[in-house]
C-alpha cells in the first residue's frame, strides 16, 4: 500500500523534527554553537556550512514546497543572490521581469551587469517579450509571482516550458504566495526562493531567506552561500522553525481576510483601483485560479488624491501599522514610492503601474471587521 502523504499543516508541525531521545524535548533545541566536535553522527562541522537547528527548518520548508532539499540563508536577498550567481558566470545571461522587489531589481539592473552578466528585463505580463528574450545563452530565468507591490502574475508553466527548451534554470520567488497557496516546483520550476522574513516566519521578528528544489541544485547554491557567508544564526533559525509550524493556519486566515478587505475596498468611493488576484476584476484572475490554491494576504489599492491622499490614509490608521515589511500577524501598510520602491526610477514605476496614490496592504490575522473599520475611518481623510 502506498504510504499516506500527510497534510500541509501536519507537515508544518512535524516535518524535519526529531525528538532527542536523551531529553525528550518536544521543541527543537537551539544549537547555539559555531563548531562541532569531529566525528559526530550528523557530520556537522561548522555552522557556516550547516547547523542542526537550521536543518530542521530546512527540512520543513523542503517538505512544504515539495522540494527534495532546502537551504536557509541570512536574508531573502542572500537566497536570491546566491541562487542566481550559482547558475551565471561572467558573460552569462539572466532574463527576468520588470516588476520585481526593489532590491532584487537593483541586484539585476546594477550589480550583476557590473560583474559581466547580461540582464534582460521584460514586461511582466507580456509573455511574447519573454519568449523573444530567452535564448540558448540564457543561464537563468527569474520570476516573482504575484509581484511586489501591485500583484501582477506570471504564468509559471509557460515560463517552465520556455526555459526547458533553452536549458535555462528557472527560479521563482514565491514570497507573496507562500507554499500554502502556490507550489512552483510542482509546476516544473527548478528552484523556489523566499524572503523567509515574511510569511514563512510570520511574526516580524526574523530576517531570513530560503532556497528550495532538487537536492543537487540546492547543494550547489549552498556552496555559493557558504562561500559568500550568507549564514543564518541558530537562534533566528529556531524562531523561523517555530513560525513555520503555524504557516497553514496563518495563511488560511490571511487569504480570508484579504478577500473580504479587497471586496470592501473595491466598493469604496475613495478607492480608484484594487489589485488582488482573488477578485474577478484582476486582469489575470483566471491565471490566478489556475496556478494558485489561495489568493494570499497581500493587496494593493490606489487612493484618490495621489501622494496626499495615500499619506492621509497612512497617517490616520490605528490598527494597520505603517511599515515596510509584510507577511506577519500584524497588518502592515506601506507606500511603495516611499519605501520598497523608493529608489526605483520614475519611468520604471510608471511602467509597473505603481502610482503615488498606491498603497500596499499586508493583511495580518486580526479580525477582518476591525481592519475594515480602521480603513473606513482612515479613508475619510483622503480628498
Ligand atoms: C518578494 C520579495 N522577495 C525578496 C525580498 C527580500 O527579502 P529580505 O528582505 O528578507 O532580504 C523581499 C523583501 O521585501 C520581497 O518582498
């Protein structure tokens, strides 16, 4: 009889965990050590290479993303930079999209070209442009879906089919969706990367990253990351593992609240536009239904009155906290033009559809009615 596959939340709690026979401790201990006595059964050598506390979180993330292995890094940017640099040499070619998290965009448009890598950024929702850009010299195709901050989608299966034909390594940033809502490896992607700072940890108290996929590829990235020194501290690894245990519960709630809030905002007279993949008005709603199991806890909306209107809403919120990050139990709101996309050139912002009145909202796990009441009163200050 085939072995029964445990559910997502069961694996979030148990995957990677072993109970220490000596003490019976149910929670994974924090192995706050830089080095290990030689000859140990786990083959641990030095924490820059691997650490037992961090390994539990790695095994858990691998299970949740349906990968063979995972690597935890010191930040999402460490995960992204180590991944792309593993599969690109000077003279190599990276194809990606224009709607990327601000620092990823900086890495691709400034840092990598400075190291001899040819980078081509194509319109996020125009697949013909990607088809033209990818050629036999393309080492990596990197996509983010849904994108930060205005939640555009990229068709993962179409990118996989294109990348396969040209022998490129396909990397998907799955930070916004989480493995609860979307599993790119099941759709054929080679590697998934995360800012684990966000939903995977979920409590706004850790900065971390993750790379997941086939063991052979992940181990290559581990080699790069340990050479560059992008290692997470064991204590942060413990917090990440603790956060992961509630991932399914949290995301289920984020999904419900975001849908309710998106519907409320869509009807509000001072809201010009709402972008949420779960709304039938989202231009790629059908694609969202095809490649996502849930639509996530992130949405973007445009307030009347531009920068002044968006600023007035931000200043008057009481429950939602104005802050740059996302994916935590607290609802966080940000103005992309002054935070995540502060240094992004204006023409780029225009192309991406990020206006001065755009606000990005990360729905926490508070009661939806309280978030709606908070938005309602804050929106009364917009012109
Ligand atoms: C989609 C996405 N990818 C990557 C990152 C970078 O992650 P970190 O801040 O953990 O380095 C972020 C951060 O906001 C993000 O939103």
